[in-house]
C-alpha cells in the first residue's frame, strides 16, 4: 500500500499548480520544533489554515492543490518531523501520532498564532482530530477530509483495499499470496513492489484522468517509508498495529464545540463511505458532505465545489 500512497503524493502534487504560488522547495523557512527543524511554506491572506498531509509520512507537497484557498486564508503548509525537507529521526521509535499532535501545537506557538484553523487530509485528519480534542481552545475550525475516526476504520481501509485487489486484479493478488506464503510482509520491498502494480486511480479516484503526472521536479522525501511502517505496523497493509492500531476518537468527537466540517468521497475505497458516514453518529454536530464524483481527493476531482464549501465554512 505504501507504493500506492507514494504515487498519490506525486500525482496530487503535480496537479493544479500555478506559477503565481510559492515554490515548495525554495520559498519557505525552518522552525525549530521540539528539537527538530520543520520546513514551513506559508502564503495568502486572512485567517491561518494549517494543512496536515497524509501517509503517515507524506510531505506537504501532496497538498499543494489547496493553493487556491490562499485568496481567503493564510495557508500554512509544513513537512512534519521525518517528512520532506524536515529533520529525520535517528530512531524510528521517535515517530508517533502524539508527536505529530505536539509538533502542531508547538508550531502554532512558534508562528505566533493565538488560535488556528486546521485541515487534515487522510492520515492528517488523525492529527487534526487529536489536536482539536487536546487543544480545543486553540482550534477555531476543524476540517476532517477523507480521514478516519478509529483504528477500526483504518483496518477496513486495509480489508476493503485487499478485497478490491483480490477481486479485480487476481493476478496481482496471486503474486502477493505467493510471497506472503513464504513469509513476506507489507514492509518488505518485494511486497511493496507488487502492490505498486495496482493503478492509483483504482482505489483512490472517481476519474483517474485527473491524476496524470505533469513531470514536475520531484520533491525530497515525499513519503518516509520507515515512518509509515513504524506507525501502521510492519504488516500494516493487512493488519494495522502500532499507533494506527489503537487510535480511537469516536467517543470524544461529540464533545467538540468548534465548527467542524467532515468531507468524504463516494468513490473513496480507502476512507470507505460506509465507515465515513458513521461520523454522522460520532460527531452529529458537524457539517457532513459526501462528494459524489470524487474518490480520496475531492480537492482534485471537484475543486470548485470543495473550495467553495471550505471557504463558506471558514467564514462562519
């Protein structure tokens, strides 16, 4: 699954760019956060909107399709610890969901903001939810985009993805079964290579043509594989463990008082709709929107509708 996520980062990052926006590799600065240098690119006008990328292990580069929101908000993109241009841990055990939450709060303080809006996409939604729960007084608006409310939902991500591959790409599944029978697990390179044979759009898109690479300059460390398998578990494409195998926000979401927007995609086979709609039960006070012609990335497939929704929400 890591191979598919890496492809998603590259595809998303090369779509919807404009020369009028800052360069991810040059037009930023470092902040020292909890002993590590964190790369930050910020621009726009208005209230700050911190955008938290997925993975876990993805850099901010994969979220640059949100650039258009800079007309109404100051966008704060950052490479979390171990990602992109930021410092990398000497020991993979330093990576954790709690570390990401703590780093977000430390970054808010370092940048001098009293309170912030947060948008977390995919895994980034875990950080956003955890941040809002732990620091509600510093969270003005919470946007949960194509994310997960619990380890059970992430496990369904694995189970559903594997069912779809087994059903629609039986030849890939057969190759996978052969190496797993010999003891291979998700974090092994041969395992990742076989997963990479499945087209990105099959699991992540309504219209795969929206995700054609445009040959942009590669971004450094777009997905930290060691971080990914530290946090999802060594066989995390089949059975989640470690941090991702135990997080659960379901009982806490209903107590949040800030405005909340939850975004899903009808064709998302990762943050699957039947689990996504359960947010209505766990977080009934939120505004919930399912994009009918999108997969995991409505900001790519239905950007006009998505951005209009986000702007209206942040104005409240």
